[in-house]
C-alpha cells in the first residue's frame, strides 16, 4: 500500500535549521507532485510547499518563502524539506502529502513534530 514516512523533526532554537525527510513507497513516486503541509496546535492544516514530478519547479507559502527549500530524489523515493532561520511560529507537525487528481490530498504521512523554542 501507499506509505509516506516523515522523519527529522525535533526541538531547535529560533534561527536554527532542520532537515525533514519523507520516504515514499507503494506507488510510482516519480509520477506525482508532492507537498509539505503543517498543522500548528489549535489551527487547521497549512500548505507549505509543492514540488513537481521532475523536481525542477517549486512553490512555497509566503510565510516560509526564502527560508525553506523542498527537493526530491525520485531514484531514492525521497522528499526533503530544508528549513532555515526557524521561527517559533514554525512550530507544528509537518506532513508530506500526495496531491490527488480528484481532490486535495489522497495520502498523508503520520507527521513529524518540529518545535522552535528558546
């Protein structure tokens, strides 16, 4: 079955960096665009980034633009999110997600917690 497994979260101080990974299996990874989505406590899901199938086009939410970078390696079935200059407001559970042709997202990982605090 389709599986998305995030890793790399943790506790960091403001201004620090963290690199999240998402390992995908159960589908042809290289034929799908992939997104990162986050959810802060008490808030709804917030779209963070999108990368196209070939990895040569990306888009970001205004709140993370210039600080976050998403990338992928289709041969390794892996998606990354490099997060720099982290702020307390970046604290959230981060999910990798596969956009659906018919809806929002058809598959999500279980998420990894990112906490930015001094």
